[in-house]
């Protein structure tokens, strides 16, 4: 995971410096890589990496720009196709930080209503700045409340977190 | 442990729950991506500081040591087997601290200052960071008061002053720890607080030291910081710094303290282990590049500080008192090799060394100090007048003796002067022997040195020197109590004292048997 970010950072940086219209292509490719069938193809020991790259590229014929095809070939040469989701993530983070945006992942034990989410987002803006988007997710282990995460910064307002604090206090 | 009844327990729980802060606070988190050998690599923790305490799950703590671009390399203080890869780690915003203060005296604690002697909790009010910057030049003062080690050979030839760093170096089994323990025992009525830091030793050895200190009544003003061989390397590495912080508490409050690091070789080993696991590049003898800094920053904290510094530090509560922290670091050599990495480093950092030799130890010369290469660079200014005056002759006598001894092996007959010197040297060497755990007072030492200087030993057979000394001290204590007391208190030496000593010794020689 962390190793991947070391490897994927230079690629993302290069893409970002090249232009900022890679988003849609990267998203498509990364979706494909996340597909179990394609992942199996990349991990398969029966094919040579060159064959894998060819088969992989065939998936996107006519769908992506020629630049993106070249990029995939470069990745293929270094046997790093599986890095694509990480590269996409890094790339998005670079675009966001260049625009001064922040993404906050918002976890709650159940699906939040739109009003609830908006209310939390407004209060989070005080902490993380105005220019933020929230991505809601469900984590049942939280029991109640919510947990907001932006990069390494975490704001834990969940019942689980409070119970952990209580258990630390009592031991 | 203290006994608690059920109502007290529920009250304590209630208090703890009342004090609980459930307000959500922002924190900086990361994930353990690699965990082995007491080392964790953590992804995230973007705001961590170097040396910051990291909170893992299951109540385990760690310390951030390597801040890399994608990882934080941390050492785990405690049981790393409880942790697993994928678990979270949080920044705490604090650096490692240990409890300090008078409450620790008489206790045995681990490297984090937690009691391990089964005598209950320590109610220390203050905590102090383990890593601190040593006092600067302006806040310091010259070393001019002695720390009496209580060993004739050391106090007369390599005196130690308050605030000095005097290295005790030698092979295994040469009595290094014994000297340090004697020094601690000798401080029991002087008001000097002691800290004994045991690094990488057997638990049984540590227990033995604690028992010895208790037996001689020296434990009441001593703190023992123990990081045994079974403790993780980070604990062994930190123990020295923890002990130093505990000693600094006294230094900064205008008191005098003595700290023994037993031993820094093992601390360097622990640091080497950590560094290699953290993938820091190895250098000479596979130690990392900053082993010198490891020991120099530790030993620089032993200092004599001025009254102004103490007054400023205590906000004017303590006035006109200087503080000091004297260090007796111990380094173990292999086969007398003092040019190995750690010995050369520590020799160059300290203000002198007491060199112990296996051959002398085997010959029954205990303490097995080699007077030729043992030095004290600053202690001379701190020596008490009586020891300074009378001890001067000892070093010369021994130096001439060594020279003549080698020479006399070839020469068949010697002139009278040389023979006399040789005989005097033999007697002085014999006189310098001293039993373990029996440190001497200033007056006792003064009397014995006076006897040696004034030639009273000439008539005594070499085998009888020990008996002579014993009988002399018994006689002086019973017949010349006043003189002994006065000398012990002031440490002054003048014609009057010399005359009294002469009279007492003349009386002793003419009337007593030994």
C-alpha cells in the first residue's frame, strides 16, 4: 500500500504535469483494472507480460486517447499495470490540491439522509476549510455517530471511538 | 500493591469516568504496513514529529524515529506482539516523558519510569522529557567540589568532581560495577542523590545490585532504572536518557546528583539493533553514523550549573546554590581493546577515565585500576586539600615504582635509593588495595595516605600492610575521635593537622601491635 504510493507518485506527477485532462481515461482504465477478471489477467502466470499488455490494450480500443495508450505501454514495459488505481488516486489528489479542494471521506454506521450529510458537511467545513467535497461511506462497526477522514487527518465522533477512549481511561 | 476495598474501586472508576473527555478531537492517523522485530513502518502520520510518541492499538506506544517521505519508522516500546499490520497508529503530539522527582528515590523503575519493584504506584508530580538539550556555556560553572568515591586509589589519583564525567572502562570481570556501587554507597550521608541505570544486564544482577544498596542503606537516596537483557532494544536505548532526566531534576534544583550508566556498550548495541532494523546505513562495526552523538548528547547533560541558572530554573525559589550531575559511564572492552569504536568515542567525550585491567585484577590488586593510563582531567581542582596534598606522592611513588620494577628485573644489584623506592612502591601498591563495599571516609583516607607519605610503612612487612591499616584506623577512631571528625568534616590540611597526625601515628607505632 505505502510502497505503491512511492511507486505511483512519479507516474501521477508526470501525468499531472503533462495535462489535466487524464481524469476520464484514468477512471476507465482503473475501473477495468479493479475488475476481478482483468486483475486475474494481469496476475496470471501463464501469459508473458507482453501478451498481457496487448490483451489489456485491446480492451480499450477506440475508447481512450492515443496518449493514454502510450502511457499504458510504458507501464506495461515496467510490469506495473496493477498500479493504475493508485496512480489514479494520486492524480486526483494532485488535481484537487492544485484547485485547493479537499475530499473528506465520511463514514457512518448507516446510510445518511441528504439533510444529515449536509449538516455534517457544514460543520466539517469549519475544521477542514470551505472548499471540500464529502464522500459518504458505511461502516457498521462504528455503532453510532460518524468518522470523517481527510488524508491522515481524522475526526472521530463515533460511538466506537468513544468506547475506545473509555476503555483506555479505565485501564 | 496497596489494598483497595470495593467501595474505593468503584469511586476510582467513577472519578475516571468523570474525567473522561468524549469530545471528538481531530487526530493524525496512519496504518501499520510493516511490523517485525519491534519496528513498525507506518503509512500516513503526515504531521508526526521526530521522537514523537505514537499511540498504537491495545494500549501499546511507540516512538517515531525515521521520518521518510511515505513512511514513518517507529520503534515499539512494549509488547509488539499485540500489534498487527493494518492496525491504526495515532500521533499524540507529545514526546516521550518520564516521571521525575523525590518520589522516585528508593525505587526501581523501568525505562519509562514505571515502578517494577512491587512497592505500588509512584506519586511523582512532575514529568520531564527524556531527550533534553544540555545546559549551554553561560549556565555552567567550573567543577570545584569533589565527589568522594571512597576508594583510596581513585580519590587520591583520579579524583572526580561534581559535574564531571569520569569513564570506568575495562574488560568483563574487572570490577567496573563494583567501583560504581562503592561510589553510590559512599554518597549515602552526603546528600548526593544517585541514579543507577542498568542497561542490558541480567535481572539477577540488577536484583543483586539493589540488594547490596539496600544492605548498605544507600537505596534511600538512589533511583534504579532497569532495562534488562530481556527488555526490547528501544527500552535499553531510552533507559540512559530516562535516568539522565531523573538526575537532571536534582541538578536543576540546586542539588548534587550522581548517575551511573552501566553500561554504555550495551546501550550502543541496542541502538545499533534498532538502527539496522530501521534500515539506517551501517558504518564502522555496523554501528550507525550517530553513535558518537548518542553518547555525547547524553553525557553533555551531566554538568555543574551555576547558581544563576538554578535560580532562574526554580523561579527564584532556590537561591545561591549550584547544581550538578556527575556521570560515571561504564564501558566494557573486549580483550583490553580500547581502540574499538565505542571505547574511543566515550573516552574522547568524558573528562577522564578509570582504566581497569584483568592482569591487575588477577594479581589481587582490587580495585584493578591501572594508575599509568587512568586520568581525571578536571577532578584535580575539586580535590579536598588533604587528599590533594597527601595523594600527590602516591601517583609519583607508583610511577617510579613501575619504571624501576621493569628495570630491576635485569639489574642484579641496585643502589640503596632505588631499592628504597622499589620497596616503598611495593608497599603503596599493597596499600591501595581495598575491599568491595567498604568505602573510606576522608579522614581515614587522609590518615592512611599520611602514613604512606611520611614513611611509616617502611618498618611494616608487605604482607602486614593490610593489618597495619586496619589496626591504625581502629586506633585512630577510638583514641583520636575528634581529629578524625574534624578532618572528615572540613577536609582541610595544614601544619596543625599534620602535627596531630604525626603525634597519633608515632603513638600508634610505639604502642600498638598489628
